[in-house]
């Protein structure tokens, strides 16, 4: 029974993380605003900045991975059997969740760093903030970053959760 | 079954020395990244205009504190190097302590958290310096690397060290997690306990 609740908890976490990552991708991709600045017209798209492109790609990979793993429990008996039998699969399972968490953190921190420059500017480098001219774009980017943060937190829970569900038999066995 | 033999080999006593060596490398990499970026500063005088015939000079300084991403980079690298130093100390001097599974679990979890921390810091600094190097014509941000070349070079060196630290921390974390499954004492005096398979 404990195994069933653990599997269900993992599934719920993964589904929520999938939704969050997908929301982040959609929010950032649909952010586009045109504003005119005197005679210049500024079109702000997410693809202007490399960090936002990386954020979109990373979160897309994460959402696809979560979606695919959601359907793994069809072979759940085989999965548990494999986990108990072969230690490398154990380590490998942890490593993929950890890789995904690393991908999420790095993309979120890069996008947040660049968005912070866009919002406040960098007076020492002569970079003006652009959020004053394209406020709706900035708000949507902020929403996408928050969704990415939610996905990250859910994945960290999933990481600790999966370690707990795997290590527990070993903790119980060792005196 | 060859891969489980690999995991068994990864948890033998010889792997303890490998783990120690990797931690020393990661400690030195992250510490050097933190120090190089922390001491990153360049002052240059530019001619900004002409008043009549005399040029008007202004002095500009490029410091790492100007960019929050670089401040995060320095702090995160310092934290990860401190974590590695702590783990090395625990490894070398904590051998008399009881090798409980709580200790292994906390080492594994801390390693995982530090992997994510350092990857976040390295990536944020990398993307900010990419904007600084290439500029961004859409946002009208000029590049600064053509004027502060030494600052950019030092920052690039610190970034390379941090990315080496990321790779090393990833390997260390993988080894720590595999040691969770097969706990093994690392002191050289006692013989290796036979692994207990579930």
C-alpha cells in the first residue's frame, strides 16, 4: 500500500510539473509586443535574447520528458522489478530527474538574470531598462519565469521524494 | 549485469580515493572561479568629447558588483567550494564517526543541491556575459567587451572554471548516490564490508 501511495504521489507531482513547465513555455512564446519610441518602433520578442530562447527550449524538454514519464507506469511492475534488481537503473533513474532539475535551474536563473537587467537596466554599462516601453511583454515574461520556478520547486520535491522512496528500504535494513 | 558490477566497483574502497580526488579538484575549481571573479575589476580612461582643442577624459570602472548575476556567481561558487571543503574534512577526519546511513543520505542530498546551485550560477553568469560580449541590438544594449577586454577575459576564465566545477560536481553527486545503495566504510584500517544486496 505504501508503494501505491508513493507512486501516486510521484505521478501527481510529475503531472503538476508538466503543467507548470508547459505554461512557462506557452507564456514566454506568446509574449510579443510592439511599441513605438519616437520614430523607432520596437518589437519585443522572446527570441531577441538568448537566455529566453534557452529557457523556452529547456522547459519544452522538461515538459516533454514529464509527459512521457507519466505514461511509464503502464509497465510499473516491470519498473519496480528493474529498480530492485539492477542498481544501475536505480542510479540512472535518479540521474535523469537530477539532470532535468539542473536544466530547469540553469534556464530559470539565466532568464531571471537577463530579465533583471531588462527591468532595472545596468547604469554602469549604459544599458537602459526596456520594461518601461513594453510593459505587457515584461509582465508576461515575469509570469513565465514564475511558472518555471513552480516547475523547479515541484521537481526538487520529486527528487527528494524519489530518493526517499528508494533509499527507505536500505535505511530500514541497516542497523 | 556488467553495469551493476560497475556500480559495485564504484563503491569499493578505491573509489573513496577517487571521490576524494574529485572533491579536491571541484574545490579548487570553484574556489578559483570565485576568487577570479571576485577580484575582477578594470579601470579605464576614455576620451568622451572635445572641448575646443582639449580632449575631455572620463574614467570608467568595470567591477563585478555592477552585475547581480556576477555577485550571485561569486557567492554560489564560494558556497560550493565551502561545501566541498566540508566534505573533504568529513571524509578525512570523520572516519571515527559511525558511518550511518543518515550521513550518507545527507551527503548525497547536499551534493545534489550544490550541483543545482553551481549550475544555476554558472549559467546565469554565462548568459549575462554573452549579452556583454555581443550586445543586443533589439534592446539597444551595447557590448562592453571591446572596451574592457581584460575584464571580459578574466570573467571568461572564471566561467570556464565554474563549468569545470559543474561537471565535477555532477560526477561527485552520481558517486555519492551510488554509495547510498551500497554503504561502505572508507577508512583504510577496516576491510571492506561485503555488499548487502536486497
